[in-house]
């Protein structure tokens, strides 16, 4: 059955949600507050790097099922469902700033038709479904939590082929109507109360971040005892209770979600009287991981006055997003130690950091460098001409923070090579 859906906020969650729902056959209006964004999107020009999203946006526009509009209140008048997909940035104290969410709820309230359901997809602290209800002051409109589990770079695939859909509501009928929007998707759909749905989102991200900090900590142990982390993790992952996914060691984890959500769950727990010491440890291990990578570089070259090539600036491959990027966390530490960083990323054209210059290609980044750091796991970096790089660098040192390169091939060219968790 076709429903009319308004999506408030055309960021990567809102835009993916809107485009995918229109692909599933619903009529969707996406609203945003930035006029240029709305104008570009209306022409099928997608401002973010997200596999398959442009195709779905163009498909939606051409079929007449997807349109874009400036301002939330104009978009909701006819809507059966209103998805709130606005940002919930981190405040100074680590908690989530809910002002965008409350403002959006207050703005749309008077314009909603009777029988509409408001759905919250923004990542919000437990209890926020209630806050949205309070901001709307409409006892006739149910508010449902439907957290997103989309990864940047594969958001479209994750939406259309999810591991699960979680719906939180005290209103069973409203929950059932939201569940029906996903009829074209094959996945377990679970309905629970709002607090459990909201907690599920934080708990999932916190657990994944824990898995990664554990992986990086095991990598440190492997370095200390002379084991190879790749083999250790492979051996662990065969245990079905552990699994192979999300066990890649790296320079630390980052992005717009894990750092924010990890701090938020610590703050939520604290507000309710629980000291989430485990999670504090997970964050500390991650900060230490950035320092560990910097120490590896400092062990092969004097950082003061050095030129360091950095391949990869995005927080992971497949995206142009540099928010809380581990690459930049490492770069800023190198700059603080007196080095200049020449960075290259296939998807990133500029970064605002003194001491870091973004250059046009990988070879330009290596020119005259005292060491090379592989910071993001782009496939392109596997196929670089190592001889050309060796000829252009001032000193031949590689710190491969993603264990991406063929270390034998690297060493054969006379480079010193350090990976993460293996010699
Ligand atoms: C993450 C979650 O994976 C999604 O399920 C969730 O919906 C999303 O946050 C969100 O809350 O919106 P995302 O931030 O796109 O998705 O990134 P991930 O793919 O999870 O990667 C996070 C970080 O961990 C990156 O820096 C990545 O390089 C690192 N990572 C990931 C590793 O170092 N090793 C791995 O094995 C996997």
C-alpha cells in the first residue's frame, strides 16, 4: 500500500530514508532548511558520496514519487507519516543536543493532519520520543521510534536489506502502521517500547565500538608478544559466537556516529546513576590508538620538521566524510609534534587544518616525505606504484595503519614497514 511520507532533514539518514521509501513505492517529500540543498536535490544533484543514492533520487524524481521542499511545515500537510531525521550533535558535556528535534516537532505540530504518525529516526537519548510528544502538544498524534542502523557508504543497501527493523511505541496500531511501510523489505521487524528502541540504537553502536577497541587492544598485545593479529582474529572469528565482521584493526574508530554515541551512552548512564566504566575504557583505548600510530611514525623519523605523507583522510573508505576521522586525529597529533602532513584521499578535496595540505594524488603526497601513513582503507592504495613512491620519498618508511599493503612487496623495495598488530 502506498503511503504519503514527509521526511524532515535531508542529511545522509533523511535522504537515504526518503529515496529508499520512494523506491519501495511510497510518495515522499523531503524537507530541509538549506535552500541550495533543496534546489540541488530537486535536480537530482546529490551533495553526499553515498553508493546508489543518486540513482534512487533520480528514479524517485522521474517517477514523481520523490520531491524536495524548503521548510518542514510545508512538507507535512498531506503526510500519513512524518520521519524526523534531523541532526542530534554532541553538546559540550557529551550529551546529545536535541534542539533541532524539538524545534522540528514544534514547527510541524499545527500542520499535521489527523491520523498522522510522527516517527523519530534521529539518534536520540532514551526518553526523547516523549520529548517529541511534549514539543508537539498533540495528544492525537502518536510518536514512534524507528532508529536507523545505516552505515555511511552502504546506507542504501543497509536500508533496503537491513539485518532488522526496530520500532518502538506504546501505541500498537501506530507501530503496526510504521511496520507496514517496510513491506517491500525482507527483514525481521520487532516492535518494542520507545525506551528499548532508543537504547537498542546506542547499545548496538557502543557494542560495535567495543569490538573495535578490543580488536585494537589485541593488536597491541600481538605486537608485544610477536603474534600476527590477522591470524589471531581469523582464528577468533571462526567461532560463530564471535564472527569475522568488524574485527579489522586500524588507526582507531571515528565518524559521525561512534564517537558521539559512545560519549552519549556514557552520559545517559551517568545521568541515571550508572558508571559505564567499560565504555569509558573503550573510548580511552581508541584515543590511545591514535597516539600509538603517531609513536610508530616517530619511531622511524624525527617528527619535528618532518614531512609526512598521509593516504586517506575520510573516516573510512567509501565516503568523503572526515568528521571525527581517525586519519585527522593522527594528522593533528603529527602536526602538534612539529610535522607537516601532505594528505590525499580519493573522495576528500579539502580539510581545514593548519599543517595539513590536501594534494591532488597519492604520488604528490609522497613527494619528499620522510614517512608514509596509510590511514584509510581505500582499495586504490593497494595498487600504487611502489617503485615510483620509493624514488620520490626523502626516507623510505611506511606505517600501514590499516594493514592494507602487501608488506613483502613493500619491504622488497627497501621500505621499513610497520602495520598494526603484526611485524
Ligand atoms: C556506524 C554503524 O556501523 C551503523 O550501524 C550505524 O547505523 C551508524 O554508525 C550510525 O549510527 O548512523 P558508520 O559510522 O557509517 O556506521 O561507520 P562504520 O562502518 O561502522 O565504521 C566506523 C569506524 O570504525 C570507521 O572509522 C571504520 O574505519 C572503523 N572500523 C570499522 C574499523 O576500524 N574496523 C572495522 O573492522 C570496522
